[in-house]
């Protein structure tokens, strides 16, 4: 039995933990990301869970967050497509903002330590 791949880009098999975020990021569900490409992913989560048609998907191991839309669902398996990020609105992705804040905090700590060392010497 052969299957025809209908996707533009093949998905890479993965075993990553993910978090589905919705309701203005106040509600979250843990999931397993079984395959991934630039255009979408296959998620595994309980078939008892009511999933909104659009949500954010955070993948901590990749330090990425995606706007996603459900394309199909079969029990625990959910196929999603990533929505294109609007480029002209100047919106910074959440993962980028988190990394920037962390770098700024590290930078402030290092500057403080340099001041301490130069004053002591």
C-alpha cells in the first residue's frame, strides 16, 4: 500500500513536547508533536479534549511559538497548519520576546559584576 504525499514540504518525524495555548493564553493543554514542518504538524492529545479551531502552539525544545489552525482530527491525532505571521504589523513573536528579555537580564547582571570588579580593583 502506497500513500501519496500531498504536502509541499515533507514533515520530519519528531518526539517533542508541546503546549497548546488558547483563550488569550489563559488556557493550556500539553500535547506531543509527532511530526513537524514549516507549514504544520501532527499533534497527539487526548480525544476527550475540546480543542478550539485556532490556537498557539509552543514548542519549548525548539524555542518556538506558532499560530496554528486545526485542519483535521481523528481521535487523538490532530493535523494542524501554521498560519503565516503578519510581517508588516511589527509584532514580535512570543519566543523572541522571551529570549530578548532573558538576554537583557543577563546583560544587566554582567554589567553589574563588571562594575563591582572595576571598583574593587
